[in-house]
């Protein structure tokens, strides 16, 4: 027998090859199993297929049992998941009621590991009634809880839109630890969705932080439902600027940010466009961040006179922020793409 497959069926049934098949030497399974399922034989020399719905090479007169392999005590129940990304910022979406009993921080660290897990920047645990509203709680890759992720929220909205067959103009409301966020479907191509999300009312202040080398750094203290420190980089590019090491130090600056903070570095290209780099709390350098995009834009609009409709370019791609200034709600438009569905322990 070959080794156990990574995917397996949800059924268990004993069958006997009585010769009812229209193909000699095969089992007639088209009426019993949906096409596309994978099967695992408990005994016999059957080879399996997920293309025709047939079990191949089953000798006549031989009975076998098709069954799900029993998980070991350490494996626990099977957990369905969806993986999605927004500009390369990737998330797992897991239904809260199907996530098992493992503590969520430990489960998140295990599943988000890039080598021994599925790999992701975080897990969005979703409570959902099957309609257009839900409740999400985000755990970063290190297991810590974050108030909100703009990109993660869009990824969840994309999956709900896929499941409910939502189309252009339809709205999905997701409750987060930072408050409710309304997500409107602007467009869809296959598993790629373009979504505009309400992002709350940001606040912008300024601060001057001491660094470990004795230097001080100016920046904007921004809240988009979660904390950010935004640094303007007046250079032609980021190549010769040590933003990762500076970001790490600011993120874990205990005196100013005892709960840590997200850090963005902003280079102003024009009044309508900025470029950013992101050091995300609980993750590290990331290709994109929805709230980081909003924090960078709000600082640029409030402090540098940027346009109220601002294109923000991160390594993973561009998003567009709409903000009329202090006291008004910000909106974020960007993509979210479903990558795969699967099951894990």
C-alpha cells in the first residue's frame, strides 16, 4: 500500500465488487461517491482516482473498506481552512466553530509557520451565519491578537462573497475588534475580488522617539483601529535606508509602545502617490498592510498635503485610499484573491 494521502474522504463504507460496473475489473462507484473525492482503501491493492469517480484495479469478488484514516491523538479533528491574500499579505480564514480546542495562539503559530505549517501572516477566525454578516478575530503569525487587518478583512469578505455568490454592489459587514467594517464588492474576476472597505475614522498626531544609538526620529502616531508609527523618508528610494532594523526597534519600543506598534516608512512620490515599506507588529516586514496603507495615507494627507484620493504603493501592489481629512471616515480600495481551500489538523 502506498503512503497515506494528504487529502482524504469524509465517508466510510464497505463495498463488494459484484461485477455491476460497466468497466471490467473496476468498482461501480459513480452513484456512491461524488466525482472529485479522494478515497483510501483499508485493504486490497486498489489504486485510486479523482477524475472518473471509479476505483481502479479492484479484482472481482474482493471486498474492501473505504474509510478515512484515523488521526493520531496528536492530530485531533480536521480543520477546514481557506487561504487568501491581498497584495501578497496572506491569511488563513477558519470558521471559529470548526477550529477545534487547541488554544488559538498556539494553533495560529503552528499553521502560519512557513516551513512546517501552511504558511500565512495571520489567521482570521470567523463566526458566520451563512449570510452577509460575520464576526472576525485576527491572530498574527506569532499568535498575538490584533485589533484589525484591513487586508485580512477583505480576504474574509472575498470568501463570503464567493460562498454567497455576491456580485458587484453587494455589501458584507464584518465586526472586528476595532468595530464594524462594511465591505462593498466593486468587481470580480474568477477568484479575484476588488473591494472597497470602510476603515473608520483615523487619528493623526506627531511624536519624537529616542532610538538606542542616541539618535531621535520624528514620526506620526496614527490610529486606524490599531496603532501605527509613520516615518517619512526623504530619499529617492528605500535601498540605502535601514528601514527593517529601525522598524524593529520602533515596533518594540517599550517606553512608547508597551503593546508594540506597526511601523510604516513613507516616501512621497507626488501629491497623488506615495510608496511605503511596512514592519508589522507580530509579523515583521510584510509585502502589504491594509491598515498600514491607511495609516501612511492619513499621515501624508494630514501632515504633507497629499490629495484626498491617494494611491499607495507597497511591495505587494497598490491600493487606493479615500479620505477627506480629520473627523471623516476613511475608505480603502484594493484586491483580495482566494488561493485555495483545504483541511488540516
